[in-house]
C-alpha cells in the first residue's frame, strides 16, 4: 500500500470512529454542520497573476512576469478566468461568451482577456 492510500485509509477510519463516538453521545459533529473546510472542497482558482494590469472598456491585459494557475500558459483561453495583480490591488473576472474564446495567453510576457469586469 502506498503512503497516499495509507493516509486516506487512516483519515477514513478516523472520520468513521469520530462519527460513531458522537452518535453514541448524541452530538451532531460540527463538520457536518459547517462543512469540512478543506481546500479540496472549494473550486480551484483559475487565472493569472501579473505585475501589471491594464483595462480598456471590456478588455484587460496583464503583463510582466505573468503566472498561470489552472489555466493554459500559451494559446487560446476558453471559459471564465481571473487576472489579478501581484499586489492584489486590482482583479478582473473575464467571462466566456458562447462560441468565442475568452482570452489569449502568452505567459510569462502577457495575458489578454475579453469581456472582463472588475471583480
């Protein structure tokens, strides 16, 4: 058994044991009420972080040392994505339109988004 599978088995047994113990006592686990809170439950961040961000009407261009997160590093971008500055002062959400690309990437130099609004 690999380390990863072993870790999953241990977590599953721990959750099962905790649920059984709380069921005996009659207490609802807090995780069941509030969610587990782990990072895997959230939707992964998809977009780009650049040093500079410029906007013109509905287009946005991020430039200088751009880095991609769960998005293509080069070529056409399809689907919604975010471009934000490295210092987190400016952030835009670029939405996809049916049948059209939502942007184009050429990291690390620049990334261009269409149909973008401040997020």
